[in-house]
C-alpha cells in the first residue's frame, strides 16, 4: 500500500504537511513506544452485555488464545474506539444488523488493549477530546476560538488526514493475528485505517455525522455515508484544501447507505410511534429521555431542563428518563442543582437486569416520575439509551449520532461545529427539531411538545414515512456491503 500521508485520492499533500505527519508519528512512538513486529495473540470472548442480546463476541488482543475460531464464512469485525458514545453506538447498530442478517458480529475496540501502542495512542487522544468537549461548555472563548473551529474546519483538512494516516501505522499490529479475509466495518476512521495498514482485505469505513471532513477518510476502504448532502461533499472532497478544486473520490469508494440504526429499533418503528400517539391522546405523562454524551458535558443544560420539567412531573404531565451513562458524578451534580428532584426520582444504578426490565415494561405500562440510569460498564451505559428509546416520546440530545435515530428528537446546543448539520438534516427529514442554541429556546420547545399534539404527531408520521423509503436501513446496507466485498472477489 502506498504512503497515504503523501497522496490522498490523487491529491498531493504539501511537503510541510507531510513532514508534520511524520513528526506526529515519531512523537507518539517516542512517548508510547513502537510495537511494530509484535506478535500479539488473539482470542474471541463472549461480550457479557451484548452477547445475550446480539450474539456479539469481543476480539481480545494480547490475552492469549481461545477455543472459539473466527467464522470464515459469516464472521464480521466491527472495529471501533470509545470517542464519546457515538462511535460505540454506531458499532452496536452494525452488530445488531449483522445478527439480524444471519452473520456473526465480532467487537474489536482498539482502545481496549492496554499493553499495545495502539491503545496508548488512541487513549491519549480520547482523553484530550473529552477534556476539550467539557471545557467547551464552560468557556465561551475556548469554544468560539478553538473548539468550534477545530471540529468544523480543522478536522476538515487533508493535512489532518495525512497525520492520522501516519499515526495509524502504529495501530496496525493489533490486527496481525486476525484472519485477513474477515470483513471489517470501522465505525471510526482509525480502526479502518489500522485494518488497511495491517492488510485486511475487505474494509468498510462507516462515516458518522453530516459534515464532510478529511478526518474520516481511509483510502483503500469503501466509505459509507448516511446523508445525500454528506455524500456530495465527500465525493468532491469539498473544502478539504481551502478553495482548491480537488480530484474527486472514485465512485466505487463512496456509497450512500442511509442512517445507521439498530435492527430492534427499525423493526418496531410503527408499533413504537403508534404507542406514542396513543399515550398523547390518552393524556398520559409525556416521556422525555435525556441522554448524557460520552464526554459527560452539558450537565448545566440538563439541570435547567429538569428544573423546568419538575412541576409537570409532579402534576402528571411529564415523565423523565435520564441516562447519565457511566458518569455517576453527573447525577450527583443534577441531584444537588435541582431542588426536589431526588424526591420524585427512582434510581436504576448498576443493575442491568433492572434496567432491561424497566425498559421492557415501559413499552406497555404506565410510567410517571423521574427515572435515572447509571452503569459503570460502558456497554450497559450506551445500550441503556437504545433500550429506553423505544418507550420514550421525545429524545432530548445534542445533534450528534443520535440525530439519525428514528425517534422524535429535541436538539439542545451542539458540542463542536460539525454537529449542527445533524440537526439540520433531522429537521429536514421531519423527525427532529432545529438545534436549540440556548436554554430559553430549549424550554420553549419542551412546552410545545407538552401543550400541543401536532409536533409529536408530525414527527411520528415522518418517521414512518422515512422507514418506508429506507432512510433507517444504513446499518443493514453497510453490513451487506462489507460481506459483499468478499463475495464480489469470489472468495
């Protein structure tokens, strides 16, 4: 494979940017080591949370060998990292779709092998990203002059991709003992890039969001896109070297798939939307699901929302689910910041069976009060939102990956400029609000949902129409594409 830090889809990277990319790799190697040539053993282990639900096995690197072989016919690797919750959420959607289509999903988190250079490099960058996300919510100056521009234009440049490609060379060794003919879907660009550097034959790069950025390019893979707008931006590499007209991506490198959504959510769209409308007509409490992102930011906005909703909760007009993920400190803050909240709250802390039972019962049972969910286990923390989504009426979230899910959505202020395009797309598809840029507009939208029937009914109708035309079939399509790469080559 050629040096992807020099030429990206036929577009030359400047000598200065190329040198920066080489220095970036060298810096990481000095700090975290270079394990090129290391012979890490690999084994498959049942994922404690996702195996019973979706048949997911973890790919463990550096922990010895196991008795379960890779399935050379039906096996599919979902390569991911924890960078917030969004990339994990896409991975769950891919695993769910793979299982529904009769394949065997393998979960390979490159940020979970502590002895490898790969995990050390990713972990350090993840920590910086999480810190930046939280700081952006505390400092308007930091957000305006650094975080928004970095997430909007900085990650957009080909020069950023060049550096990532060099850094990904340090991540390839985790794939050394993985069979090279097992298809891989990378739900973050680094697993896709690392898989290609390691010689994996069939790689799909599932691109998130709705804002084209060179950050997400992994030349040599097939790139999947969730929106038509994003497809056009990637096709011409729009704005990725300033105003320069670039060589476009080859059409075979880019595929529009639709939104990446779990099978369990897509299959039940009609039933779940019907239940929302029945509850609204019956005057039951309107159910809001507040979900904290993987960086643990925006807790002040959620405190304002809970203060506003508390009277409606007490009068039986609203019910609230709050998933704080694996951030127990966020609940501690909310409980202290919202007087009277604890008195009307039922906590579901660390008991996975209790959470599953509640989510299942809420599909048919009456729900009131506030219910808070916290799980230390990352899979439980992420998947709790997936389970609760089916029985909620309105999902309250920043416009990140959840913007693409088939549930009525109220969008609070974004973290990073790239996220605003998720809200724009959702509003155009009819299944979400505009982004509420401040707390007063957020509270106004809460009131509209509670006081009127039209907004909720309109979103439910749009979701059903969107399903009929395949908008939420992206995970199925990405899985079919990955498995089809192997078939197309006659293997």
